[in-house]
């Protein structure tokens, strides 16, 4: 079910990412202040935006899970959060590299944007330990959903912190792209779309994989086999 | 306001590193998915053999 349309989606994602990075390097002009290190912007910021969006999506799926009791939403939420965590790691590493190139420091502790993103990331690092410390699948799904909703609500605060922050060391992007030359803005928006496509593609891949594994497990149960399939910690 | 320019200071190594990190993350994820797919295939073969064995019985 989730594997439907994955091939064209994967192709579109590859083309979009290649196109976005080609635009970033060959179409968008060089930044006069930061030079080539500003090119990190086209991978770092879209990753951060998509990661935060994914965390919120995880919270929304969890709301659907608590409202309907459908465990499928819990699985969707789990995969969304799991993928966002991976992108968040990428955001932190690329951000750190950009900080080193631009500011001469790998990390700046008095910068609200960086610290609040780190807090969001560390918050979500508690998601899996919390989830898998509960053995009962029903309780596990319910507690994980409550966590995902609470943490998901915290994510917009991270965004607001960027808006309200007094320090302007970290560049503002959303809402201030008026300051970007048109060519830079175009490359940036395409990079955001490409990153979102990558996220959706990987989400569908993982959902298809988990769905197939769960179907196999139920077939094996139906056959009366109690030998477990390949062990996995993810929800069913 | 970001100003465009044609001058190109150094730091290209940092840019390469950042994009390589992204590539490594994506490739790492795809590799993990490929391993999972291989396990899934193994399980499917195992179940198919089980069903065939029962049919022969």
C-alpha cells in the first residue's frame, strides 16, 4: 500500500535534489559576505525546516491516534519522528560546520536558534527510550503519542524563539527572504521542496517496509508459527 | 540583507564537508533500508518454504 508510487516519487526526489543543489552552486550568486560557505545554507536550512515540520507531523499523527485508537497513526507518527531525528542530526552537523566557516566557532551557546534547536533534538532523543521502556504495546503507543503531541507543540516555540530572539548573529530565513536576491530565494525554495520530497519518499519507504514486516508477522501467526520474524523494536 | 558578489573567498572545504554529511546521512539511511529489505526477503522465502512444506505434507 505504502509502496505505491514510490518509484516515480523517488525519481522526482532525485531530480529535485540534484536540481536544487545545481541551482545553489551554479545559479544562485555568491554571497559577498560569507563567500562560498553560504552555500551550506541551501542544505542546512531546508533540513532544519523539514526536520521541525516532521516533528509537528508526528504530533499530528499522534493526535489522530489518540482520537481514533488506530495504531496505524502511531506507526506513522513513529516513522515521522524517527526520520526527523535523522534530519536533525544532519542539521546540527551542517550547522556546526557552517558556524565554524562563518563565525570561527563550531558552536555558539548564546545563540537562541542553535540552543533551542538542540533542546528540541535532545527532547526527541527521549522519545525512543520512553517508548521502548514500556512493554505493553497499547500503553507504549498511548504514552508515545502523548509525548509526541507535547514535544510537537514545543517545536513552534523553537521557531518563535528565532523570531523573538534579540541576538541577530544567526541569519533569519522564513519571513525575511525579501532580503535574499531573487536567484538565491529561488534556489532556497526549490531546496526546501526537494528536502520535503526526500522526507516523504523515505517516510513512504520505511512505512512500506514496516507494513510488509507486520503483514508477514501476522501471516506467520496465522500459520501457527511462533518463531518470530526478524526482531525489530519499532511499533507494530 | 544578503548581497550578491562574484568574489569567492576560501572555505570550500567546509561546504564540501556539509554536503558530504548530507550525502552520508541519505546513503546510510538507504543502506539500512536495503539491509531491512534483504531480511524481509529472507523472511518471505522462509514462510514460502514453510507453506510449501505443509502443502507437501
